[in-house]
C-alpha cells in the first residue's frame, strides 16, 4: 500500500484565524483560539489521517506563531519557530484575512513563505464575512506572487475546506505514517492543559496584559481515586497585573479555572482537580532562563 504523508506549516500574521483553520482541517480542537494577537506561542501539530481504517494520506499540520515584528526575546523565539518550521515542511499554507486589504505584514508572510523552498498554498480566509469585491481584489493582487494554489475558505463555517484539503493532499510525498491513524495531535498533556487555561483568560483581558500572561503546569498526577490532579500557575510580569488576573474577590481566577477544569474533564474523560494560582515573574518575556522553564525553547 502506498502512503502519502508529510508536514505542512500554516503561517500568517496576527488575527487571521489561523488556528481555527487548523482545527477545522483536523476536525478537532488541537489549538486554542482567541481574538487576541499572538495566541499561538508554540508550533502545534494537528494530524489529519484520511480514512483512518485504510490510511492512504496523512498530513501533519503545523500551526505556527503569528509572524510579527518582535519586541521581546519571546517574540524573537516565536519568529524563529515559524522560520524553522517552514524550512522543514513539504508545503506551506499562507493565510490572509479576506476582510482586510493586503498590508505589510501579509507581504512579509508571503515573502517568507516563498523563501521556504516548499510549494505555497495561499488561503484567503473569512470569505463568509467578506464581500465578493474584497475577495476578488485580494486574489488578483496575490496572484502576482506565483504560488502553487489559491483557495478561498471560511474556517468558521467550513466553506472551501474540502477543496483546500484535496489541494494539500496533492503536495504530500510518499512516506510513512508518522502518527497512529486515530491520533489528532502529539502535544503532551501538560502542554494541552496550560494552553486551555491560557485560552480562558485571553479574551477577558485588555490591552497588553494577554501578552504578559503565561501558564506553568508544576505538577500533574493521576490520583488512586481516578482524579487527575493539576497544580498550575498563571504567570504575569507585574504585581499590578496579579490583582487583575485574580479579579475582585478571586472572581476571574475562579471563572477561568472552572471553565478550564470542565474542558479538561471532557478532554481527558476523568474528574479533574485544578489547583490554580497566580505568580509574578518580573519581565519574564525577556528572561531566557524563565522562557526555557515555561517551554519557549
């Protein structure tokens, strides 16, 4: 049996719903989403195996951090992850937002995608929210970039996803099944837990605070009674941010912790005891040793 498989990096600037697109392609939530830029802070692999009972195609979608102009050591590491992922990919998906004119950030994404040496599939996302004129103008301008294919889609509604999937499969070389056919992501449990907790905060925090927030899972233990015990800390950069993250009388910490616990119980299929606290790590985004400890390596 001949199997076609490979790695496809998904790249974009901020706020293009790139992670929503990856989740839609995989058919399951493997990456958190929010209305905040820089939601994705790691390379997150989602696995799509076509007909798992008789697999002939397996595409490993690599959701990358949004390309941006870095202002911190963390930002520089995130951009390096994007470039490293594209360099190792069999194809690249570059995503644009159909509701916004092509800007400098989009051109940077297109330029870096083209420099990867891999075939580039340009995806024009959010067609459900854009006019026909907006979509047409974007495709006309982007056609000068000479990419392998141009596919309008809506990650929110699923429009065009089947066409995009077929296009991606056409770029897979012959190769092994990198993951079991029923696997949808290879992220370790601690990574999934900290991302789910962080997601609950992102759309509830204003201005720059979402960028100053990280989550560290300090202990993870399956107790004899079947409960999954999670000791986690929400990490911020300033004492003044600690009170905001906790909320009045602990309200925000309680709400986010409860929402995260419920989602974790569904994800793991077991009761979860989430011990969630808040800790200050001054200027952690520019502290290499702290970045290493938090998993930004």
